[in-house]
C-alpha cells in the first residue's frame, strides 16, 4: 500500500472485516468494542472512503470503452504480436544495460516526467531491457486484460523505451475490495494475459525467469532474473481463496519452482525481482514487520521473509523490489548471507523524506522521484541511481554502486 493509504488496525483481517469495522477507527484508532465519547459522527468512515474509491475506479474503467473495444478486437483476431526481442548478446562495452523502475503506474505528471527522463538516459546508455517492479496500474489494477489503463499508465508514458519490460505483480495490481490490499491475487492473471497483446510488457507467467546470454556459443548466461509474485504472502488482508493462502498450493508451487530455478541456473549473476522488499528502511518496513506488524500470517509479511531467507538469501546476488516509494542500495547483512537488497519504487510516487529504520545502507533517498540503470557483464555489476526533477523531466545521477564479485564466484 502507498504512503497515503490505510493499513489494517490489527493483523489478519479479511477485507470484509476491515470494511465492517466501526467508522470511529478512522478518527480514534479504536475498534467498535472500545467506544470513545464524542466519536460518533466525527470524520469520514473507512467504508465511505474505500467504497467510494472502489466505485470510482469501476466507473473510470467504463469510460474508455472505445479504446478497450479496439484492443479487445486486436487480441481476438489472433494476430501475432511483434514483440520487442530480448537482448541476445551484451552491448559494445561487454555489458547489458537494464532500466529499473517501480511503482510507476499512476498516470500522473510524475510518472510521465520520470519516463521522459529515463528515455533520454536509456538512449545514452544503450538500454536493451527494462524492469517494472510492480504496482503497474494504480490504484486497483486492471479491470480486464484490455483495460485502457495499460495504454495510459504504461504504453503511452514509456513510448520510446522500446525494449522488453520484465514485469512483476504488485499489491495494487491484485487489489480486492480495498485498493492496494493484495486481497485478490487472481486479478494478476489479467496482466499475464495483457502480455500476449503488448510489444513491451513481458510477463509469460505470474512468476518466471529470464536469462541473458554471454553471446552465441559463449557458455553460461551473464545474468538471470527470477521474477516472483510476493502478494499472497505480503497482502494486508487474509487471503480467502485457499489456492492463494500463504501455505496454499500456489505458494508451495512457486517456492518449489524458485528453489529449483536458482539451483539449476548457471548464470554468473542471479537477481530476484519481486514487489515487496526483504529489507527496507522506508515507511513500510522490512518483511516480517511490514507497517509495524509482527504477528499473524498476513500483514507483517512473515512468510515472505521466510521465503527470502530460506530460498533466496545466500543464493541470489540481488533482490530488486519496489513497494516503498524510495531508492535504497542496502548492504548485505548476516541474515542475508551476501545477498544485497535494492529498493526502487519512485517512478510514480515518492516517499515521506525520512528513514524509518537503520538497516545498513550504502546509499538511500527517501523524498525524490527517480529510477536506476544496471549494467552487468561477466566480471562486473554496476547500478547507477538517478533522481528526477519532475518540473523539467531531467535526471541527475546521484550514486554509483559497483560489484566485481558475484556470489557464485565467491562460493
């Protein structure tokens, strides 16, 4: 959820239980069982605010009917999509250049300004691949695989960044009754379906891997990206569909896949990309204590922390995440066993300007829009962090991080 959104008053509520809480919680922070004198009639209720948001989103989804119908007709025709191809060899300098963005899909001035600034940098740096770290369509995700918001909040702003975009699902892409709750993971299937009709959007499944080769006949890949769906184990409400529960078939299948894929990978650099971070100094906090919660199967993200620590840490070089509207290049910790957390969620929204935790950091920014560019070769990985002035749509490189030793080389 975003900096200006609600978080549950206690962990492991269903969306209906949250909506049925007494309106007094909005102004007093207390449930109906704790009446407070003078609370009645004060403020606007959670049900009113969130119900209005859901109704408004549904109404907006009906407006661009002509555009939706045209896109649906193209999809129904069965015509193959001329997709931008994945890069097949490193660039002239021996590196792949990759744009990294997150939490972009607002459709607001900031998103368009960040995309314009990134477009200029991509041209200069020879970017051949981009990554979208979730929350691709605020606030509720797509209403269908042909929702016009795919155009206004992805295709249009990113015109000119004509490369494949490795996309992952964010909590807003999987909204249920409550925007950003992650309460209906099945909605993510609409984004997978959209990938079949878009030249840019690359999402062959809800979780998948993509390897970039060293070149024809040159052996092991330079880098492999492992895109994961973190929503069922990081939602702010209890999952009601047994398939998507934290311990249900979907997460068991995904865990087995990720474990096997990391084991089988021969890539020099292994990078896991998922919306929710493992470590984080921003407002939302780290997995296991999201938004200050430390109990329950949901809300806190405790089972996502387990997934990271038991399957990813010590095996992947980086975890790339959005969710928090900040940019952070954090240092590995004893728990992460050499795996480094990168947070980049400022392409459409920005944070509150201050740190909320003290995880060791190489560099971090909590109050500006921006993006990152990663350059990766067999012998070196570099990340350049950029901030963007929205008024002028100009980017400034503010930090460079370089590593010359992948975990695989050190093991």
